[in-house]
C-alpha cells in the first residue's frame, strides 16, 4: 500500500514539474527570462526515489531533464492525458535506472 502511495506522489510531482516546465518553455519562447522560476521538483523526485549522489545519478538527472522537454509538444489545454502518459514514461525510465543503481551497489 505504501508503495502505491509513494508512486502516486512521485507521478504527481513529475506531472507538476512538467506543467511548470511547459510554462517556463513558453515564457522563454516569448523572450522572457523564466529560469528563476524553476521549482526544483526534480530534486524532490530524485530524493523520494532514493537516487544516491553519483556520476550515474547525474547522468540520469540529465536524462530526466531531456525527457521533461518533451512537454513542449504536449497540448494541455484540452486534456491532460498526454501529460499523464509522459509522466508515466518518465517515471518508468527513472525506475529502470534506479533498479540498475541498486543492483550495482
């Protein structure tokens, strides 16, 4: 039960991060400097998923940032289905990399 709640929380945080990323990318496209409004949710996500401080975690973090940029192509004005799908894709990718880290320990 706890695992399901934790997964739901992490998925919610990823989705929130994607919405924020979508806003920041849009503001940047308009020529507004939006980097100061980054929420740092990714740090919380990585902490909740127990990613250790390591070079591999840094590479996974870069992958996470690349994956969140896909939100640029998601239209959230009509439905959040694509957003939910992207959040699940990102969570699955992080889970695979976390498993790889745990087996390497």
